[in-house]
C-alpha cells in the first residue's frame, strides 16, 4: 500500500444533478448511462489533461491535477462532451453534472484524498448551475485568461467551513437551459393564494353580480404580483357559505393563503369586508372593511383591489421570509433562497451583500428557469456599481446586462423581470429609450407593481422629465406603504421632486427615506444635493460627512462616470455634491 503524502493540487469535484430522482425513475438505465459516460467521456477526458480520478462516488467523482489551468480546461471539456453525448436523450433521462474546482494542500492516499480544501470543493459544486462550473478564488487567481469571462459570485459561507470562500462561475458553452432531475416541471415554489367567492347578505341578482366583479378584480390584481401564485377563480367556485374551514380548503386546493369576504348593501350604500387567513394555522392574518356608495362601486372595487395588493404583498413576503429562515438548507426552494437574498441585499453592508449573491446563484442552481433569480442578480450588479462600489465596473455592467437578458428569456411577461431589465438598460447601459419601452411594458404587465412604477420614475428623471418622474414615484410609494423596503420608493420620489425643482418636497421625502435606512447611498446623495440647492450649507456638509462614513472611498471623479443624469442636471448635481465637501 502506497503511503499517504501531502501535495498541493487542484481538486475537481463533480456531482450528478438530481441523481436520486433519476435513479427512482429508472435505476438500471441511470446506472448504465453513468457507467457509459465514465468509460467514454470522464475517465479519458481527465487522463488527457494529466488528471487522476481519486474517488468515484455513486453520483460523482473527485479528481486531482497538478495544474489549476489543466483542471479548468478539463472541466470545461468534460461539460461540453457530456452535453454532446447525452443530447439525444430526452430531458427527463439526461445526466448533467455540476462541477467545482479548488486548489489546496491535501493528504493524498491511493484511493482517497483528505483535507479542508477537499471539503471546500465538494461544498462548492452545489453552487454551480447544471452543466456549469464554479471555482474558488484561490483557483481563479491561477486561471489567467480563462477567467476573463468568469462571473464573480462573491463570498459564500459554506456548510461546516468556518471562513467564507470567494467564488467565480465560469461560462460553459452549450450548458443546459433547465434543471433535470429536480422538482418536476410546473412545480410552483411561490406561496399560493385562493380568493374564495364572497358571501352575500342579500339574494338579489345585483348583489351577486357585485360579488363576482369584486372577486374578479382582486384576482386580476393579485395575479400581476410576482410574489404570489393565484389559483384560478374556476377552482374556487365550490367554496361558499357562512362557515369555512380554511385549513381544509388549503389542503384541497394546495394553497398557503385564502382571501375571502362579504358584501352588505343597504339603501344605496356598500360595506365590503375582507379577511386573509393562513391555511396552515387557520389564523386570520388581516381583516379590513371598506364603505362607500353603490354608485361608486367601480371606484370602490379599484380601491379594494389596490389595498389588497399593497397589504397582502408585504405581509406574505415577510411571513414567507420567516418560513424560509426556519427551513433546513436541503429543503430550500429557489423562491426561499431569493427571499433570503433580498433580505441581505437591502441591508447595504458588504458582508450580507456579497452573501446575497451566493444565495441567488444557489437559487439558479436549484432552478435554472426561475426568472426572478436572474433578475435580482442583475439588480445586485446595479447596486454594486451604483451603491456598494465595484472593483471592476465594466465587467459588472456586462454581468448585469447578461443576467437581465436571461431573466427576460425565461419570463418576458413578468412585471419584475421587465422592470429590472428596463432599469439595467437605463442605469447601466444608458439606453434610455429602450429602458422606457420595457418599463412601460412592466407597468402594463403589473399595474399594481410598486417596483415597475418606481423603476420607471428613475428613468423619467434621467430623461429630465420631472413631472412624469414624480407621478410614477408617487404610485410606487402608494403601492408599498407596508413594504419593509419602502425607503427605496421614497428615495425615488425625493429624487423625482429634485429633478422637477421642488426642493422642499424633495427634502421631505429624502429625510424620510434616509431616516428609514441610513445606509442607502443614493438617498444620502439626494439629501446632500437637495440641502445644497436650498442653501443649507451646514446641513448639506453634515450629510456629506455621513455619506463618507458609510462609503469612505467615495470620490466624485469615479462617481461622475456612472451617474445617470444628463446635461445641465448632471453638472448641477455634481456641483452641489462638491459644494458640500465631497472629495474629487
């Protein structure tokens, strides 16, 4: 037996995507196909690149190389070859690998390797997309030209690994567009809601029609929300009456939330009540009442629909975030991971911000067709360029554009993906006309989407259309009164008022936004410029000092290159920031 030895090696860890599901579907075929790939593709490919398979597992392998460059070339070649060799198989039978590369000093034995670096490689592969490759920062430093197209995922906190690991994702040509062997096609990760027929306290036909139209309007409004999966009205028609068991309804329809209500009519007056319940506990989360004249029925229905949306969306989002926090990592869905990422992104602190990027990448590895994950990664790059500070803005712009386009490819009807795509075109690319087109599409797709209205307000401001910027930002604020991230919408309204020249209103909203979250850089900048415009030099200087505490490396020279304002507005904006004492 050969004695163990310590060596500095590049470790390639690979794992079959959804192996358990593939084996459950057809054990013999899956095993035979894996053996065929090992003999025809994997083992020969590793040998060509001077690698050594050190351990075969049931659903993957570990290989070592003396060169990180050869390990990377091998991984790229293997992924392309596996894709070519399995192309003729149906998607539900196709074997796909995730791969990861790390470089470390490890203990090498005849049939196994040991060490912390091995554990890092094994943990990292879970963050690769199906058919994709991720590499540790240590490995990326040695790749050279091959890393030019890599995407910086940021620092990940891996299970049972004390220190965070910097990770990069490599682009593999011909990688599969969707995840095979994971949750079945059509599986819905989002929380679901059913709107039941409202109860009526009269039997006249007009009351029945009032109920139907009210429910239809609410369903239509909720269906435009990306946070919710709404059950069709036809599926709920059988649930009516004065006594409802929401837990039983939840089990029957497979929904997490139920909205129901009642309508009373008396002498030309209407009283509509709504209740939102959690089907797991049967508890009423929120109850509301609306009063109005029968003659104002349509206006009242619109108000109810909007109020239901702006109440339910943040309520559900916060409840779902708490639910996700309690889940074991193995039970996470792409939706859970995105929720946790959003919670970290808007804290605007470096460590949580970079952890969010890893969660979003993991969401994609869970479900490569989940459009919101790509959209929020695009937004992450917008924020890194515009807020946190990017070490390589040009690469981050390209990455943001790439992920925004990927989100649209997967869902071109979502208000979320359209809004973020439009904002990327506006803020990162400066293609304002294209941005405006997509933002208008976002509003049409989700007229009750606060993000669509707010993102559109930004672009109107960049185009110096202050009136439109104010109008759209006001809609964004009205639609998000209970949103934990309302400071984002209030900041947009502050900036819109600044563009329109109403500095007093801009100051009111900027102070409100900064008061809710004093780490958001663009809100602080709006406060500084607004105070300077009002001639409040001392307060403006105080706000500038606060910005430098939050972002010590802020410099006007680098900021002006990415500031999206134009012409005289840009010159005036920079001049006011400079007058407050911000350094060049």
